[in-house]
C-alpha cells in the first residue's frame, strides 16, 4: 500500500520549492547571523533580477520592430517584474508569514478529529496537481536555460547590454546570471503553492490573517500574468495588420501574375487579424476585451 501524503509533506515540499527565491520566511528561532545572511542574500537576489530586467527592457525598446524578439521578451519582462514584486511582498510580510507558518506547523502536529480530516481532504485532492505544477515550472526554466548550447542563441534571453559580451569570461558570467534569474522565476511561481497552502489552513483557522497576507500576492500574480499574455496577443494582432499594409503598399503592380496572386492571397488572409481566441470563453485576447471584462466585474 502506497504511503499517503500528509500536510507535513506538503509543507516541506513547498519550503524546498521556495528556497531559491528566499520567499519562505526564517523561523522565529533564527540567530542574528542567520538573519543578516538572509538579508544579504535577499539583496543579491533583487540585484540579480534587476540586472536582467533592465537589459530586457532595453531590448524591447531597441528591437520593437522585430516581433519575434518582442514576443519572447515581453513574458520575460513581466516575469522579472512579477518575481521582483512578489519577493518584495513576501519580505514585507515576513513577520506575518513567519507567525502564520509557525502556527500552521504547530496546528498540523496537534490537529485532531474533523480539523485533520478537512486538511487531509485538501491534500488528497490538490497535492498532486500543485506538485506537478511546481515541477513543470522548474522543468520549463531548465529547458530555457539549457537551450543555447543546442541552438544558435548565445544566451537564454535576448537581453541587450551597453557593452561587448562576446568574450570570456564575461559571456559565461552573463549566461550564469540569466540562468539563475530563470530558476528564481520558477521558484517565485511556486509562491502560488504557498498561497494555496495558507488557504487550506484558512479553511480551518485564521481566515482573516491569511487573507491579509496573500491578497497583494494574488493581485501581483493576476496583474503580471495578464499583462504578459495581453501584450503578446496585441503584438500578434498588430503584426498581422502590418503585413497586410506592407503588401498593399508594395510595388505589386510591377510584379508578375504569380506574385500578384500571392499578394492578393495575403491581403485576403490579413483582412481578419490573427488573434488568440478561446471558443465560448474569450472572443479576442486583447486589452479592450480584458478591460471590458474587468469593468463589468
């Protein structure tokens, strides 16, 4: 018979998944030396993310005409901003989260009767889903980090730097730095698991305290994720429209009949812009639709 997962196992797994982003608070019994080391690592983590966010923003500004680079860079910019903000919120709520987690661990040890049954029901129902999501976050980050040796790209991102990066050891340093930020982003995404864990705890106790701690995290997650998806969707719409305009303004009349037929086909296909849609749910993924939905709510 397989061993059943318990809430203690889920807490340990969540703690390990958040180690790289330093989003799991120190215990109340931490020594002064541990606190100083934690704050120093936290500062270095902020600087590491910032050192990728700025070059990515420069890339978006200088390569705005290259849609493929923009589509790949926008999610990374949003992810960097999300990682920075979520870590800042977690560190701002450090004392509050520290007390909640300590109380949750103590509660799990001493829970009896229906309280333990309620928590175990949540674990049985959702633990595998969140574990799979966490592993998928890290596997995706590792896939992006390990892609340059197997492709023509030098680095995992298209970040642009104001200096020459095509010599050693600077090339290796930048590659490691970008890879580290990618793994940190995966760890920050696992904050969703921490939120779910606290909400499980809220089903039994202290709902108000949990809500106060996680509401800004939820707002950041929704906002940054929506921004990344919406801007990519808008890029696809504008790109398809630009293709039609470029074909129309070209010297099509001086081309042969075969080329004129191809341009006519392009114009016909581009009359309806390419857009991300979900049948019966999202007609067109755009800022206008997102704003209308938010306004209705």
